[in-house]
């Protein structure tokens, strides 16, 4: 049986000393949606989508609508009915049949999330269908809890496009606690993932460069495995107080050096991003969020135990978290 993990993911598992753990967790990847995954998607007011556009630039974006925005049709197809907000950088791309897309379904109030990757199968009157190739749950680590309310009275501002961050944007990104990242693989397609940390976990170095830490995760390395083979990526940051989305696209590299890791508490690696294009869409999101609390898995200082003991305890923790995450896709409450 072919591995559900590609060569980039496997290479990073081996480099991190977590090959056995990653291989075991990777068996949770399936090509269809169990019934509970279908139910989960249907209740979401927004999803995060990632894809490469017609120029090859990779973007991450939010699609927003009433629950039912994403409707599974059987266990291998989902219909996305609308949700594309004005001036979306992927608006044209999402009308292309055959385009690979990665979807992150995330409920911040419960810290539940799942990933669904596939290709656009058909397009019809503002809706499009995605045929699934990869479906899997993720654990709740590093998700900051928020409650959402509908807010359709947003006043949209003028869209700003540039090749660099202005001072206001730099200040905003330096204080965020959440973002999403889209990446691509030549054969496996697109993927979209969540990243979270305490405010300041994103460090802005200049008007076109930023970094953020990569913490202990699920050991499958979907995002970093893609980056290892193709540096193109896109980030999206949401300010739910103003309803603003900030998108950046560019190239990413991963720094494994001890010196760089020491810059961030509990970092395993550092992700460096150099932007090619910036798009800010003020007031476009018709949702308001109220902060609840930070993840209990917020980064902790590094301990002094040796690597084998460290990975043994991390593997045990992740197995427990995966059981919880699998309830999203298997229906156990």
C-alpha cells in the first residue's frame, strides 16, 4: 500500500527523528469524509482555502457564509456555495475546473479542525464542488478560542495592494496570535493549515520579511514537507474586530539552526517568509469574534531531558490529542 505521505514529508520526519510517529499518525489520512466530518463542515460559518492562482502565486483566503456554506454531497465531494468575499485574490482561480485546493475547516470556539484537500470538479452559478483526495483531523494545539457572531453591517474600505508591508500592517502582524498558511505539492496538490502562538509569535523583520516558529505538531509535516520541495506559499491574517483580511504571497524557507530556534520560546524550527505581494481587504469579513482564552498548549520553555525521552512524551501526548481530534471525523462525542 502506498504511503499517504510524500517524499518531502518523509524527509522531514526522518530529519526530526519522528519517522515512526509520523508514519503512524499518517495512517489517519483518508480519501473520503466520514459522517461526522460531513456534519462538522456543514456547521461552519467560514473555512480557509489555499491554492495557487493563474500566475503560480499561492494564496490563503477565507470563504464566509451562513452555516451550510460547505455542503458534503456523499463522502467524496463537497459543494462550496458562495462565500467568496469581494476582491478575493483567489476569486478567478476558484472558477477553474481541475484546480487543486486545500481546505481548513476550523471551529475556533471548540478548537476543532480538519483538513480537506482535493480538486475543483465543477463550477456552477457561484458554487463549486471539490472532489476529495485527502481528509484528516488535526489536534487542538495552539488554537486560540473565539466565539463568533454575524455582522453584516461592516463598512468596507479601499483594497490596498503592494509589494511590501506598510508601518500599520507591520504593527498589526507583530501582535497577531493566529494565521493560516497555504502550500502546494506538484502531485499531491494544495494544502492549508493553521498556525498559532502567543501575541508576537510572528516577527516582522522588514517591509517584506517575517518569521514565525514551528512548534511540535502532528509529525506529519504536511506544510513543511511541501515547503521543502516548493517554497511558494501564502499567508492570511484576520482581524475580526475590523473585519479585515491581510494576504501575503511569496517564498518560504525553514531554518533548523539552534541559533535561530533560540529566538523563539519552544520553537522546533523557524519559518522565514519573503513576500512578493500584499493585499489588504478592510472590513470585508461579516463576522465579529470575541476572544475567549489562549490554548493551554502555548509554548513552554525548553526542558533539559534528552531527545529520546522528549519524543516519547510528545508521542504519548499526541496520541491522546489525536483520539480527541478523530472524534471530528468518526462521530464519537
